[in-house]
């Protein structure tokens, strides 16, 4: 199925956004809902839990873009303000790419016309809201979108015309042969794992194995911490100054890249590196087997990204340590959730229960109370959805 989208001009998009903002300002504000800590287990089946996580995100966050038909995006927080829905300063391309990828997960788990239509609407919404088409100046953004669109094509036969070709060309055009990698952003001197890793996975899945191999070598030789074997955040070139922060999602994309190369080349070195990264992650990036907390805002996605690629390591390479981390993390995220109107609200720390305000139990809390604040971020809720979808995939496969 080929779902094409006509080009939308910058002026038309901005006019539509302005009209939508004016109309939305007249709407009634979102009513507070009851939030509760839920000691019951809820459904036991992994698929049923993933389904509830999907429903929670779709019902709370997904909305029609600028009142245009068949175009949707996710609000960055819930309940969402006008700013969260419409103003350009709030545009977050890579969160939307992960929302799309989660929508692909759900449709692959149980294909329905509604889920397929949602994938199309989200992809078209991203293209329209991005104003300039599919591409932008951030190579991590574009890599994440490639991964979502490629999976929609491969798993569901849902295609978006020239999208993958345009994004692939943009990545290759951004390649710096002197460094052997793509930077975080066009014209920037920072070569981050958050760009190199997903770009490498994208290259591998698009058949660019030599480039994917170069990106894996870049991570292995330039950004691996000697003691732990974990991957640092990135480095600046020229000069080679390393940002030595160790983050969960950096390990996730490095694992994902080595898994892709191990599957596609059969080379034992990639299998060995993937296993070593999984073991190092288990030792340094988990608490009692559960992926360590990220936080709100962008870091809310870190846990889910790691869970996604740990699941790939288990499914593709039979890595039982990776499977154990995913199962433990999914169980903890579920058991420590809160509920609003019967649907899950995940915390940014899966090892601890979501805090429920004591004064009334309503959500959202007053402006001066941040007790449940981090759980309002779309990023945090996407991580919860991701780990439950990963748990389902592993359970279905017998892990």
C-alpha cells in the first residue's frame, strides 16, 4: 500500500496553524481526572498490557493536526496546552518518530484498519508539521524516522512514496568521510551516539552495510569506555574531545547496530560486541534487573529505546540476559504504574511507584505540585508502551 502525501507549502501550513490556535483558544479546558495507585495486577497477558498502554497514549496524546483530516501528531504533555499543540517552538520531530514506531509495534501485534490508518495519519502529520518535508538538519531525528517508516514498510506493507529515499539521501549527504560518521546536526562538530547508532541501524536495514559497519567501528573504537565496555555519549571533531556521560539509550542503539550487523554479515565480532554490551548494560544500567530511570523530557525515551533493542538482541541472537532485562523492566513498569480513568500512567522510574497526590487524587496536579509531573510527558509514556510491546514480542517468541 502506497500512501502518498502532496507537498504542503510553508505559508499554507503557518496560516493553518494560526487559525487552529485561534479556534482552540475558545475550547473548554481539559477536565481533571482521578488518578489512583493500582495495587492489582490488571491483565496478566503481555499483549493485553501493551494494548492498554497503546490506548492510554492514543486517547490522551494523539490529536488531529491543525484540524486537517487524516493527519495526526502526539501532544508533548497531557493534558495539553495550546502551546503544546501548535506553536513551532514545541515541535519535537524525534518524539513523533518514536510515537510512529510504537504505532507500528501495535499494528504488527494485531493488525486492524484503525491501526493502519493511524500509522498513515501520524506519518503524514510529521511531514506536514515539519514544514520542509521529510528531512531536517538533525541526523538523529531523520534516522529515527527512517527506522519507523522502514518497519511500517517491511512488517505491514505500508509505504510513503519517496520518504525513505529522501531520508536515506540526506543521511548519506551528511556523511563526513574524514570522521567516518554522521554528526548530530548538519554543520555541527558533535558526533553523538544518539545519531551514529540509529543512523547505523538505518543504514544496515536499507542495505548500506559498509557504512553501517563504519559507524559500528566508530562507536567501538572512539566511544567505548575501557573499563565497563559501555558507550559514551559522543565526541567533538576535530580534536576528539569525548563527552563521557553514559546513558541507557546510547547502549540501546549500539546494541541494536551490532545486532543488525551480526544478523546480516554473520561476523562473530558483531555478535561478541552485542553480547558484551548487553552484559555491561545489565551490570551498570539496571537496578535489580530493571532498566535505570531516565527522567522527563527527552530522557523519558531513553528507557524504552534500550528495551526495544534489548528485545532485538534476544530475538535475533538468543541473548537471554537481554530478554530477562526486558521482562523485568516491563513487569516493574506495569506494577509501579498509576491509573487515570482505568488506563496506565507510567513513571519515569520503573523501579518505584508513581507518586499520587495526597490532597485529592486528581490529575493533573495543581501548578505548584510536581509530584506526578514527569509522568505527563509523552516521552515517558512512550517508554512504558515500548517496553510492554517488547515484552509481548519476546513472550510470543517463547523468551
